[in-house]
């Protein structure tokens, strides 16, 4: 039987998201204002797409936009600790300021592996900007350089995040209710 998924309580409203993303962009603009390297904004598909579009339009200075898609090996809902690159970046990252844009840091496995892989490409810097973080779920020590909101251990949807590929388009972050 197919599970029924419903939108539950709103955890973060659109206004709260917008205000926080303004703050993150200010912080990023300030931190990179003296860098003479080109910035590559590297979004991690698919969850990044809404946040990436918001952040990119608030950044000052020239940026290059690119995307990667990665997945954990195995197909359970729990992260396994190994990542597979489904779509790699097509940009030469050497000497660039790479800023990874991710929807959420959960176990930390994806980003701890990915940042190491990207550091091997000789960029000037690699940093991570994540809209959300669930600190209580970490399996490996990892903190993003920029985090929008820390949230409790609940499965959430909206603003790019999905449950079974649905609800990414919601303009807010909500809890998902699964029935059946
Ligand atoms: P991890 O940090 O390696 O465990 O992987 C984080 C990835 O798991 C994110 O990029 C999301 O795609 C997914 N994820 C984790 N928690 C949630 C959630 O509550 N809703 C939707 N996707 C989630
Ligand atoms: Mg993701």
C-alpha cells in the first residue's frame, strides 16, 4: 500500500526564511569581500535549488554557479557513510573560493566526505553554507561554516526538501505526516 503523506505543522515560515537568508548573505558578502579569487557557488542537488536561488541573488561580486548531485551508497533512509557522485562539477576549482550550498546537514556524512573530495582539487578555499542542521543526528563531527537554522530531529519538507520527491516547492519548512 502506498503511504499517504501530508503537510504537518509549519516549523519555519517563509518570512523567517527570508530574513535569515538576508543575514547569511550579509555575512558571506562580508567574509569574502577582500578575496581576490573567483567564487564558485556549488549547489548540491536536488535539495539546494530554492535556497541556492535565494542566496545567489543576494551575493555581491562575480560568482560562478554550478551543481553536483551525490547520494549515499545503499538505499535505506539512514545515511551509510559513503557517497557516490552522480553528477560532478564541470568547473575547474583550482584557486577558486568554493562555497557549497546544501539544504540540510543531518548525519554529516555527505558533507564531511564531499568537502574532502573537493579540497583535493586545489581550490583556494572550501566552505559550506547549509540552510538547516539537525545537530542531534550527527554520526560524524561536521559543522557548516554558515548555518541558517538548527532544528530538532523531525523529518521536514519544503523549501527544496522532499519526502519521496514531493513537497520541494513549498515556500516554508514543515513537518511531514506519514499515514498508513
Ligand atoms: P547527511 O548529512 O549525509 O545525513 O545527508 C543529508 C541529506 O539527507 C540532505 O541533503 C537531505 O537530502 C537529506 N535529509 C536529511 N534530513 C532530511 C529531512 O528532514 N527532510 C528531507 N531530507 C532530509
Ligand atoms: Mg540533499
